C-alpha cells in the first residue's frame, strides 16, 4: 500500500465519520421540527377558543359600559332637575320665611324686653394647663 492509498482511506474514513455525525444532527433536527409543529398546532387549537372567549368578554364589557353611560346620563338629568327644584323652592319660600323669622324675632324682642347689650356672665371655672379649677381655688393654684 502506497502513501496515496493510505491517505485516500483516511479521507474516506473521515468523510464517513462526518456524514454519520451530520446524519445524527439531521435526525435530531427533524425530531425538534416535529415537536415544534405539534406544539404550534396545540397552541393554535387552544388559542382560537380563547380568542373567541376574549371577544365575547369585550362585547359584554361594551354592553355594560353602554348601560353605565345611560345610567350616568339619567343621574345627570335627575341632578339638574333636583337643582332646579331646590332653586324654585328657595326662591318661592325663602323670601317669605326670612321675613316671617325677622318678624318673629322683632315681636320677641318687643314683648320680652330682651336686650342685646347685656354683657355675658363670666364663667365659673377657669382652665389652667388642661384642667378645670373652680373659681374659689384659682388664686391658690396660681401661687404655688
């Protein structure tokens, strides 16, 4: 056997090992692609119903928001009606009630002799440092 034949056999063995290695890699890659295909199919099967449920939920939420909007507009209308009613009542009864109250106050002062220029009575107790002390003890506590 010559050197060229030995080199040819070594190259052939090397190519056989390389082809075997590439065949193993390709088999594993094919298995990975099959598993990925199954996973994508499963996700698709589960995603379609989830998207349908999400769409139904969004529609339901929109219906509820429309109802809340209608209720809010009704509340706004009731509020404006109540405001108009209170201003009507105030303008209708407010002036005469103030006049009646003023008249009653004037009659009480005229008949009762109630004078507003009397000084208020001094209080019987004095507060010192958060305590209430009777009037008779005030001087004693301030001294000592």
